[in-house]
């Protein structure tokens, strides 16, 4: 473990740039669980998510001197991870966004969460399949805001686009999810709704440099 656990992230990154052999490993140790969760939920495939995270961390390791302090180090790291994931999604398939009907987003935010009537494993596959149908930019916004709990402003900083764009992408993604996951709603039309235990998502999330 790094000798001073209270060292700020920015100081760790600066120490890494200056040649400290342990500083970057400490940064990864601090943030890898959430970075792994974002990668896994964005790509939906553990092997691809691990590869994307590995690529992103190697990129961050090599490009640390490009950090200018205009955002928090965690935002900078998330940006690199999300970009690596979106690049993989774009290479995997490209699909233009279609015009969609209005939706307030609340139901679809709830629909990406497990319900008691369906086994966790079956439901997770349903969610992964539905997320996989979203265009990359919409998926990134939905994962960051509705799954990982980032604010619109935080997601905009990570995605490097205006808040209005993030809202639009999330809105369109939610509308598609509402259609794809409509069969998971209760008979009375209300969505069930317990937030998934994210601890399972980060098991095995260690990434070697």
C-alpha cells in the first residue's frame, strides 16, 4: 500500500509522472472497483470489459502527463475508461438513434433494476441484452446516470459534452429500455424495484498493469 493513504489523487498522478513507481498503482487500487463496474455495465461482457479497462488504464498510465487539472482525477480516469468502452461498442456495431416517443425516465430507471419474480441471473441477462441494443452514446449516458448514480453534470464531465446532450442521450436510451423491458413490469403496470448489489459486479475486477 502507498505509504500515505491521505495523498490526494492529483498528487499521486503528479508523483507518477515524476517517476514514483508506486503512485499509479495506488490510484488504481482506490478507484478500480467503480471503474470496473462502469466498464462491465457499459459493455455487458466481462471479457470485453476487462480488456477495455486494461486498455484504459494502460492509456492513463502512459498519458498521465496530459492531465491538466481541469477536472478531478477520478473524472479523468472515468473519461478514459468510458471512451475505451464506447470505442469498442462503435467497432462492434453502429446503429443510428431513431426518433422516440416522450417518456419521463422514471419507469425506465426502475426497469434496469432486478425484481423478485425473476431470478437474478435471468434478469441480469435481460438487462444486458436491452442495454446492448442502445447506441453507444445513449448506453454510456444511461449507465453513468441511471445505473452508476452519477449526476448529469458529472456524466457530462466524463463524456465531455454539454449537460443538455447528456440529458437527451439518457432520455432516448430510457425510452428504448422502457420498450425492451416492458415485459418485466408487474401486471398492475408498476415497476418493481430493488437496486442491484454492485458488489457482485466488481468481483474479479483487478486489472494488472
